[in-house]
């Protein structure tokens, strides 16, 4: 009986291994180096990926619409305590530099945990002056490989990512990142 169980277990193991190898091969064919985001945003991309998102009026905007101006791109959600902790500092710096640098404060609105309404309500309730945008199609999160928030990217006027940070940043780090893209 033990021998029969061992043989069945070995067959199941080999079957799982073969399935994993086949799945890996299929996935590998669909991935190319240019569409794999860096695990570390500060390693940078040659060009920031372009994607579409919504403004507070529901109008579609593309990241490339901001070419010609340095961009601070921040992925956040109203349910995220580290996101909420850094936002007053982003607002302070935006109030000072908003004409020199484009702030894209992009709420990850999946329609469930975060909605356009909940993100808008939070930003309005806090009295933030920076513009709030919504990743309603999840294009930004996918394009930038976002798996943790907050995440911030510093993009120069030509659309090149020069630096980034995963996790909440303070005013000093925000100003240092902006210094790289101005």
C-alpha cells in the first residue's frame, strides 16, 4: 500500500512540475525586457510608459500630455496610511512649486476598495490644492508595475524617469527628487 501511494505521489509531483514548465514557457513568450518594470523605481526606465487616466471632470488625460514639464507621479489611495502621511508634504511643495513641476497625484481607483468618489472625498476633505487624478482603468498601475503604495516617480521634461521611491517620502526626499528633474 505504501509503495502504491509513493508511486501516485511521484506521478502527481511530475505532473505538477511538467505543468509549471509549460506555463513558464508560455508566459516567457509574452514578456519582453522593455515591458518589465524595474523592481526598484530608482533604477529608472529610459522613458516613462504612457497611459491614460481621468481628471476630476472625468476627462481622459495621458501622461505624455505633460511632456515639456517635469512631473512628480505619485500612486496613492485614501485607505493607505503611509499615503495619507505624505500627502500634506506633497501639498506644501505643490503650493510652492506647482507652476514649475506637474504633480500627478494618481489615486488607484479599482472601483472596489478605492473609488473615484472615495478618493475625491478624501482629497477635498483634507483641502489639498494639488490636482487629483484617477487610475480608473488600472493602466498606470500596470504600466509602472505598482505592487506597493505609495510609490513616487520623478520624470523629467522629456519623459525620462530619473528616480523614484517605494513607500512614504518626506518633504526633504520630495524636494531632492524634484531637484533631479528640474
